[in-house]
């Protein structure tokens, strides 16, 4: 059995996917051979599509042939009651904290938190995220949280724990998986109303599907978030921040510590609150350039979404309520998809556009035929 693929890509180490043609056995393992040079490329069938990592450019043809299952390159190491650590090629990429992480000494224990990602590493092992930062100990690496909400006539706010109006918390870890190209897990979290009559009450379930790819030159992380209203509508009012959040490296503190660049050519000086397809955060860690790319999928609500480019701290979020509020209704889940790229270099516009193309249209230019 031979499957020929023709695609057009720019030179970049990026995930690529393509639908399987009719008749392909998704339960089998395959190998992918690039016909131009005979190179074998690791491939994985995940979610009913073929997924692999492509570095080359130009039109290419491939053969997809049955083969023995290749070894896993992306692995999830679960420590029950603590965290799940995802590694790619033997290197740590991220850690999702299932345990309640305690606040540092001198910080109010109301800031104790669970259900978020930290650390996020670059391929060199340098730390690119921060947790419990001094100015804002309620910031936690990559985390999902609305700054304000209305639920059953009460204010709901898990972003600022000292207000005692809500809490985001981890519930359950599901479906960790390894693979030669992609691995990940599902995490269930919930937004809890702390002041409901009769005691704390869950208002929103937030399910994360986290995937890490076996890219070599920069780590690629996808998070798909599905928020479901559990006991009635939850209204998110107009607000200039709150959503999917990222807190950058401690080395990036201060007005000059990190530079923002958006897909629209905006910076920290003129881009705050404006929509963007992608945003790059670049700064020095340990005296050397590093960068984090943040991508908002075009299928998202109000995409391209407005952004929060903090004027003096390494904080960013996708903020869909900047211009107007909205409501998450029972039976109508709020689904959002985001990609993060962690690199040992500053990420410029050309590289960000290549990553964007691979994320927004991963099958564009790919022709799958079964011979």
C-alpha cells in the first residue's frame, strides 16, 4: 500500500497533518518516506489524521507504508497527586501541576493554586515561564482564568484570590498518551463560586486537551480549552484582560525586560488591547536571547482576539472581552484553541508567520492519495 503526499511548505520545523484517505487502517503503524531523498520521517495517526514534523520547503512527495511502530519521542510522566511532566526527545517541555502548589514564604496562602502549566522550558532547558511572581503572585505560567464574571447574581472572580470570590482548581487528569510525533493529556479543571448559598459551587468546567510535538529547534505546545457552564449561564463582562494567560520568565521583568511583537506589526507601546493572530514575546534569559510565540486559532470566538500586552511586566493574555462581554450558556460550550512556541532565540515576524501557517491550516497544500 502506498500513499502519495504532495505539499508546499516553508523551511521550518513545524507539525503537519493530513486527513487519512479512505481505506487507511488507523489502527496500524506506518512509516513516511520522502521520495526526493528517501528519508524516513516519523509519522503518527492521532485523532484520525496523519501527523508528522516537516522541516523542508517546496513541493514534496511521500510514501506511507505499513511498518513497525516507532519508539515514542514525546512522553508524559505522571506523578500521581503531583503533576504530569511532558518530555520531547528526552528534554523537559512543560509540567502541568495537579497538586495544589503552595505560595512562597511571606505570600498569602490564598494564592495557593492548582491546574496550570509551569515550568515551560526552551529546548536548552532554560526556564521561560514564571510562577508566583513578586508583583503578582496570582500569575502562574500558563493558566486559564476570567478576571470577572457574573453567576446567579453574584460576582465571580478567580483571577484575584484575595477578593475571595472564586477559585480555579484541578479536578482530574485523563488520557495521557505518548507517541513518536505527538503526546499529551487531558485535564479537567473547574471555576468554583466560593459564596454560593450552601457552600462552594462549581460554575464552569474547563477541559484542557494539551499536546506537545516532537519538534527539535523549538518546542510546540497546543492547548484546546472547552468551557462548559454547569449550573446556569456565566456572563463575562467587558474587561481588558482575562482569558488564556501567560507569565514570562523572571528575567523579563520590567519595562525593558521583554519586547512584544504582534502579527499586525504592533509593539508594547501601541498594540495593547488590539486584535492579533499571533504575538511574540522576546527577551534575554541568562544573558541569551529567548522567545515565546503565542497563537490564537482562527476558529476561536472573535478571532483574531484582542490582546493584553502588559506595559511593565512579562504578562500576556488573549482577552476576547476587551470590546464587549459575552455569556457562556449551558449546553453551548465555549471552545478556544491556542498554540505556544518556546525557543532559544528571538522569534521574528517571518518565523512567526511560518508557525502561524502551519497552525491555522496544517493540511494546506497536502494531497493524500492511496495507490
